[in-house]
């Protein structure tokens, strides 16, 4: 499998912020995107993610180049 380039995971992001809290807006955005991803996995792919933790939530790197399949 080939994936786009991803950045820090949520745990490293929290650690880099010295374990201070985040704004409610930021938390809502992260939670919403996680729920959308989990809904997709469950409904479309019939997959249940059983290891949800901050280390497994990865952020996308802005401006990264995507690798495309030539076919």
C-alpha cells in the first residue's frame, strides 16, 4: 500500500505543546475528522479499528506532494 506523506501523530503534537490543553475548536475539528474516518472504515470497508490512541492519529503535512500510481 502507498499512502500520502503524513506528519506528526497526535501524541507528538500533545508532547510538543508541553501537555497543555487545546482550544475547544481544535478538539472539535480533530474529533470530527476522526469520526468521519471511523464511519468510513466501518460502513464502507467493514473494518473496526480496535487500537485507537493518540499515537495512531496522524496529521497530514500541508503542501506535501502525493505519489500517484502511473496506471
